[in-house]
C-alpha cells in the first residue's frame, strides 16, 4: 500500500506586521506543498516572550487568528505553523515553520464624530466643537487638541473647543 506523504510549507508570517493593541493577529502559512494533493490543514502554536523568564511561553488557542484579548502593549508575539494531513491514525505533520516576532504597539484613540454648534450660526454666535464617541482601546487618557480653520486658513491662536465671535 502507498502511505501518505506529509505536506511542507516554506514559511509562516504574522499579519499585520506592525500590530497595535486591539488588533487580532493572523498566522499566514506560506508555500503549501503536498505531494498527495491533500487539502491545506495547519496547527498553530502562538507564543509570547516573557522577559522575566527569558523564555517563550504558549499563549492563546490553536487557531489561525489570535484574538486581541490575548495580547497587551509591548508584548512580543510569534507563531509556529505546522502543516498536516488528517490520516486514520491522527495527523501526519510536516516540518513546522516559525514566524518572526511582532511587538504589539499602542493604538491611537478614535473619535466617531465632532459636531459644530450651533448648526446654522450667525455672525453673533460663538462656535463650539462637540466631539463624541471617543475611545482608546488601551484605556489611556485621551487629550483633545482643537484646530480651527476658516476659509482654508488655520487660526493658530484658536486652540480651545470654542471659536469666539469675530473669528468666523
């Protein structure tokens, strides 16, 4: 009888290559080659570097996409991708490929909108910027910076949430 030939891959990478907190990490196996033409199957072993121990430790489940909940700012993460074929006795694995590590960076805060009120101002009205939906995935304190522009000209001296009468 003819046995199964295990598959091989040429590499493994993590996407995105420069992740921020809040990003899920995706393992991408490269160069699948299976002499028997079997479908692609992989095991994934995610690891985080623990500087205090000087060692790589397992993190997260055996999945291609590591949820952001398993990472923190500053974590160094890598993944080992192992190709395999399912056979009656279990798995026939090829050689694993280890990705380069990525470091989780700080994510920038987001804001869903910024309204200017009143909506139909007159020359006698101050204008007030009212931001909403401010969120920082890392829980950092968010500081708002205001910049007013009138007819394409930045008003460098106006840096508060209110543009006073006479400047618009």
